[in-house]
């Protein structure tokens, strides 16, 4: 039986609830803190409580948190990257610690999700200059494996700060962690290592430190547990898929979007598949961001939203094969996404916020449509004349035409222009000069 996203979510939250956790609402994708643009991890909205402030729902919490990692946007289109992804998490705010967290994780994976304990491997913190080796976590893991009749030899791997220390940025809360992997390869007695056959599925952070701006590490007043499991990734693993786009909800979304653009997933080649994933992902993320009350603009969160809309409009056009009726098709695609996603994300579905979010996306798409057309035509002309795409040209596109530089660069490669590998550096230099001029 395939695992649906909804079943996984329900099973996780139900298990945590049965183990004394209170299910709380995830925070919006708008960052709860000023230092970053979006919510980046399940623990992010819980920062004050991990720091010692009492949480109104108690000391054991669980939720599903939508997260945005903007560094992943350009990778979207492959098998694993998404602009918005969801994290299943459970937290102990100074309640239980490693002795409970580790057996709880093991039980959920093996008994609820039915994962063979023989396929589980873990890493633990080996210590560094500042913090001693974690010798408790490996001892607990050893007991847990042995108790399940699994020889722990080779399964518990101490690694350094690079791998087993988690922090949500250069300053703030942090701590050693233990990461859980499943082996998906064929070897009878695999040797743990940095290989694709070992898929990381869950992270348990023992959040016990705070790093100050000047780099100093202090111990927190309470010992916390912060866990995070990527929902789309676990769904992919449990169903033995090779891409998150094979999991039920994303597959349904992509098919619905394809239909609005007059195609179907079965008819697409590699480039078409990539375009469809970009349109679907960017609409899903764009709607979540707009539903959080963010408007497209030239900077910060607004710029991310603008980029998502503009890029998805271009890829929708590529799939459709014409700009005729493009905006109507784009609106239909946004509607299709909000219907499917809205089943689990009510703010993006048929709610006032969801309606407003769609209107924001459609308006931004409408404003960009003309620029898109002239920008693409201009690049085609330049390609015919053998022009190289460089930073000056990118700046000209962004500044004069209002055509985002990264989109122009993507298009330039698509139409076969030579792309100067230093274009971004030069583009940034020109932008900086412009900023300096406007500062006077
Ligand atoms: N904060 C950790 C992570 O995001 C565990 O939740 O991986």
C-alpha cells in the first residue's frame, strides 16, 4: 500500500500525541525573526521557548512546519529540491532528553512506518574544540538496536562538528545532533559512509547551547530536543520512489497543472518535465508566501515572490508553446494548485487568504507578461547576432527592461547564447555602482 502525504502526517502527529505531545499549528512561512526572510526550520518559530520562555501548550510539542530555503530555488526541477518543503517535528522544551528522544524515534520509524531496523544507521557527535564527545547518544542507540535484536556494530558512527552539530544560523541556539539514515543499497553488510545509498531521514538535535554574536558558546538553562523530518523526503523513501514528484500530492499537482497548460506528464521530455516541476513548485510556494501577506516587490521576501511568479510564468509559456491565452492558463494553473494544496493548507485553498494570494500572483503575472515577451524576443535577436550574455547585458535587461537577470541568463542558455561565466559577478558590481550613485 502506498503511503500518502496525509497518512504520514497523521501517523506522525498521532504517534507524538499518544506520547504526550501537544499538536500545535505550524507558523506561516514569513520568518518569525528579522535575521532571515522566511521560516527555515521547524524549530525556528519555537526559538523563544527553546531558550526558556514557557510555551502556552506545554513542554512537549509536535507540528508540521512549512519551510522555505531560498538557496534551493534554482535547483528546483530536479528530483528532490522544493522551494517550500514541510518538516515533521517534535520538541521537548526541557522535558525529556536523549534517553526518551532516541527510543521514540526508533519506535516511530520501525513500528509506525514499518522500516526494517536492520536498514537503520545513525551518526552521533564526536566532539570538537568547544564541546566534548557525546557518549550518551551512542550508548542509548546501542541499547535500542540490541533490544530490537539488531547488532549495533558499524551502525553508530561518530562524526565531527561539520556533520553532527546543528545551528539555525551563525548565532543563536545550537547543539550536537544524531542523524538517522536508511540504507537503500544492495550490500549485505554495508559500511556506513557518505554515499547515496545512505539516505538521511531524520535529525534529533540536542539543543543545549546558545552562540552569541562574538562567537561565544554558553549552555542553555534547559536541555531541549528538536527533531526534524522532511515530509516529502520520508514519503519518497517509504514509497520507494526516486523523486519527490512521484509522491501522491506532488504528482497530482503536477498533473493538474499540466492539464491547464494543455499537456500531460506522460507527454513531456526532460526539459518539459523540468519546466512543469518549476511551474508547479513555484505556484505552490508563491501561493504560500502570498497567503502569508507578502506582496511582490523589488527587495527581500517580495523579490523572492516576484522571481517565483516571473519564472513560473516563463516556464508555463514554454510548456504551452505560445503566449496566446497564457495569463488565463496561468490563472487556471494557480487555481488548480490551490485546490489540491488547499486540502492540507487551508490558507492557500478556498479561503479569503487563498483568494487574495491567487489574485496577487495573477496580478504580478499580468504586469510581467509584456516584458516577458519583449525580453525573450530581444534575447533571440541577440542570439542570432552571436552576442555573448555577460554582466553588462544582464544589468541592461534588469535595469531597462525590468527582466530579472537570472531569468535572462536562463533564457540565454536556452536560446544557445554563449554565457560568460563571470556574468553574475559583473552584474553585482554594476548593481552596487548603481546603489552607490542613488545614495549620492
Ligand atoms: N532543527 C533541525 C533541522 O532542521 C531538527 O529539527 O534539521
